[in-house]
C-alpha cells in the first residue's frame, strides 16, 4: 500500500494556482525584489496583478508541455496562500531539474524547511528525478542555509557577479543534490 | 563596430543566411555525436522546416552568427549569444563546429574569441557564461584558451551511454577579457 500524502505536511498544503485569488496576493509580494526574481530571473521588478495572471498562464502552458511543475503553497489551517515551489528546466532523459521556492508571506517563513521537504520528496519519489539544482544569489543567506543545512545540498560552484541586487553585483551560488544523497539523509514528512 | 571586428585570421562571423546555411545545419544535424556535444537533451531528427521556424522565432532576441572560413568562405559552424540579462550584463554563449574537418584546429577557438569581443565591445556585457559537458575536453581546453574559467560543476547532470557525466559551467568577466587583450597587443 502507498499511503503517503504527497501534498500535505504538518502545516502546509500543495495545490494548483487559483488565478483570481492568488494574483493580487502574489503581486504585492513582488515589492520584495528578492521574491520578484522568481517571477523572471532576468528582471526582478514589482509585477502588477495583470502580469501575475499572464505569468500563471505561461506556467500553465509549461506544465501542459511537461517542462515544469508548479505548486501554490497554502497553510492548511485556513487555506491562505503563503508561497510557491516549482521545478523548471526539467530534462526527463537526464532526470534533472532546477528547483525554486519562496515563501512570500513574511510571517510564514518558519515553514520553509517543511516546504523544502515536501518539494524534495515530490521531486525524487514521484517524478523519479536523479538530481536537483538550485541557484541562489550570494545575498540570500537564508536560502543558502536552508538548502545546505535542511536539504543536504552541496555547493558546486559560484558564477561570479551574475546577480545584481541592492545596488551591487553578487555571485550566484550553485547547489546540487543527488538522489542517493537525499535518500541517505532524508527527513520523513508527516501530514 | 564594423565587419572587420568580426573577422580573425582563420574565420569571420557572418550574418545567418537562410537559403545557404540551413541545408548545412540539416547535414550537421544527422551527426549524433555533434548533437550530443551540443545539447543536453535527447539527440533527435528535426525537419528542416522546424529548424527554420526556430531561428525565425529567436533571431531577434539572440545574436546568431554563421562561422565562415576566410580561405574558402566555407560555412563550418555557428555561434550565438542568448539568455540575456541586461541588468547584470550577462549572456550565454553557444558554439558548434558542425563540419568535422575543422575540429581541433583552432577555428572554433577563434570564432569564440571574436564572439566574446563582440559581447563586450558591442553589447556592453559584464560577463559571458557557457556550459560544456565533461566528455568534451577539447572544447573545455579551447574555452580556457579564450579566457573562460571553470566556475562550477553540476555533478552527474547527464545520463548518456550508461553512465552519468558532469556539466561544467564556465564564465569570463569583462576584466578577464581586457587583461587578455592587453597581453595580446
């Protein structure tokens, strides 16, 4: 029997995007440019509700073509949107993908580790991927700690001066996690 | 800038010519080794029409050049810059020498150096990035000669021929390139 609840953990639930309800909330989060960079990697700027809706359409097309997987993340208690996680650049033949996740609601950041566990379990156990990578700008120390200490990711490289934030250039740190590494250190998530 | 800045001792970077160049692309596309050196996705056979459509759709956002020999004006490959981030001044370069007669003879290396110069001189880039596969040491050496340094290694990214291989990420900063230019002059 398979009884794992892939979409639920203690506090969180993974769901599809609710275009009309989520757009106004996520649009406000994009004032934080460290959040906005997840909408368009090549240009972090605040996004209107209209742009968010169009972005959801693009994500939906990507999902239909099996190139990406995107989840809206909600708090189980009241169904409130707290963030997202996504795999893009999925290459099925190589079993690899690029992981992105962020919690936009500042009060809910304590759930980041829980969300990462849900994401990793889905990527390895359900999608049968072999390798995940996450690229994090040097200024985002929280994400670095999260990927290394909670996720067991390995620092694989450093793209010099590949990010611009708060008035200056920063390196982009490249992290990778292989399935055997995750299996050796996996943390069980229960709903 | 003028056409001379796109010309070296062996090759020049020429405008892509749909009529003349596409059939050559189709010929290179039958070489599975070439495809596996160029792309991490599965090697496949695409109709000429699809290649044409791809170029038509992307020509305005990527900077694509055909690589032609100076001696015989022979088309031997292509090089392009894409994935621009104009805020950081980064772009990704891709190069392929489809004509096997010109592998390992410095033609690709020179084309890469011309493209790097174009990126810094004409497009005001701050850095140029590329990725290359572990099983392509000839390309890695050539990129190092052009001034790229290894910045990272995506362990076991590729699954090919029954085993896994790394993808290697390289980059060149404008300062790296300027130092090379000074040494050269």
